[in-house]
C-alpha cells in the first residue's frame, strides 16, 4: 500500500477513535449524574420514609430504584453522592463491586491511549513504549502504570513525558479509577470526563477555604481597598469612567408596582421527573454508543473486542434507563 494511503487510513482510524472517546466520556458523565440523582432519591430520607409508611406502589418503586442502583447488568454498583450514598459507594469499592460509570470512563481512557499509539507509529520503535501500550491493550492497568513509572525513574521524567506525553495522564487516571484507593477517584474521573470533582474531605481544601485564602487579583500599585489610587491631584478612581454621585434619595432602586395578582413562582421539579429525564438521556447515550463506528478489524486486530465492549456498555445503559423509567412509573404522582 502506498505511504499516502497508509497515512490516510491511520488518520481515519485515529479520527474514529477520537469520536468514540468523546462519546464514551459523555456517556460516563451522564451515567454518573443519573446514579447520583437516583442515589439521592433512594438513599435519602424522604422517599424511604414515605415508602415504609405508606407501602403500596411507593414501596414497590423504592425497591425498584434500589435494584436499579445495584443491578450487575445495569449500573453495577451505582451509589454516588453524600451521606448513605457515599458510604455505600465506599463499601462497594472495598468489596470490589464494579460500577458502570467507572467502566465506561475506563473504556474511554483506554481508547484514548490506543488513539495515541495509532497516531504515533514511532512509539513501536521504543521497547518501553511498546510494553506500556501492550499492557494497556490487554487491560493490565496496574502493569501499565508501573511500567510508565519505571520509565520515569530510569530514563528521566522529561524523556517519559516526551515519549508518552499525551497518554501519561490517561494511564494514571485509569489506574486511579481502578485501584483499591477510593480517595483518588476524583482526579481520575476529572481526567476521564473533563468534569471537575471536589476532593474528598481531609485530602484537600474546599473551594470556600481557597476563596478565603486567595487575595484575588492584585490592585494597581498605590491603590487602596476602595478602588482608588493616590495621585498628584488627590484620590482618583480607577476601573471605569467617572460617574457623578447620585443623591441619597435615589441611591436605592424604586420598584414599579403594577395592579393585579403577583406572579406565581415556577413549580419545583419533582424527583420522579428527574428519573424520567435521566432515563431518556441514558437511552440516547446507548443509541450513540452503538452507532459510533470503530476502526475496521482488518487494520486493528483489537477493534472487534472494542466494538463488543462498547456494545455491552450500551446495553447496560439501556438496562439502567429501563429501571429508572419503571421506578418513576411505580412512584407515580403521589
């Protein structure tokens, strides 16, 4: 095959992998948000109390929601959020339970690493890079991370980043999401989906603390805290054109009053409607995952396995969507 045709085929395969990576990242984020909403509803205080007190369809809907959150064919082990949901997620991690959101995110990270290998054929000439890529292709995340750290230790950080620069963050994020430490998942999740997640307590300072400690952008030299700076002509205001001060009587806005009844506040969305919305979103992502093409098997021997894995993840998204829809129908309007 001519070199130009080979390069065109490689570029097309990389584009397909990039598209699949984006679809997987968006699906992982959607599954995580759906699981968070369902966890807050099923493991909160309001719905369980109502289900235990009233029984009937409310109790049936609650049980369906709990089964959906722990279905191995759907969400896997899906509790996410605060309180009981966070304790349940930690218990699942310690017990080795698999989560659909994490599985989709890991599949996206592995696909991104494969895209790096496909776009840089010169990596096949370096035995260390080949070893890392083979470990990634075979699903040995701990081995891939160990090999990459070995390259950093033996050949230097600069060489390791120059060799596998676009993929090193994905390798470490993959390892963070699948190791036994539940407290580094926020970093791996942010790399996999692009969604910022706050660190767990005791491991990092919250945003409020950083905002309190951060003095903000520095003021111009000689400026005081009132937005004025001292000059030869006395205090001068900066940050915009000068405006004359208004009289005291006009410093507060005057609200116009119109005859008639006050507008009624917008109705607050119900948790059941949220379940239906997340079910619809998950069905959409299941269709997108099945419809997104993968590189042809004749050019990538592992494309068939990747296609089967993506189809399996899409089927689990559809199963979770059906569970949410059934729980919403059973909870009903009451």
